[in-house]
C-alpha cells in the first residue's frame, strides 16, 4: 500500500472545526500526522497550558483501510485528563 497523501507539513486547516477545536495543523512529520489545536478556554476557563493531541494514520495492510492512533502529543501533563482515554497513553 502507498502513503497517505494530501496536505503537506506546516499547513493549518481551520475548516470543519468545532466549539473546542480551533484548527488542525500538519507538522513536518509527514502527511500521515496532524495535531488538533484545542481552544483550552472553551474546554475549561481554569486551564493553564496546552491541550494538543496528535493523530497518526497508518494504512492497514489487510483491509486497506486507514487506522488512526491518537496520542497526547503536545498536551501538558496536567491537561491529559481532558483528552479521550485512547489519547492518554502515549
């Protein structure tokens, strides 16, 4: 299977965001990774620091589907509790 292609490193996308998500940033790590830019004040006005989970895609060799993995990325340790459980482990 080939690599996922599309948006290049350093690109920020603001379309399709929510009340808690300001944008998606595609770092220089490649087109298979994006960082969720969270509006921390919308989550909880008392938050100090950053919530910035990282999503990484891999192509499943068996099914051909894209499997997404979430990690805490650039999230400050005190704010990991605001992430979905599957994003807290790495």
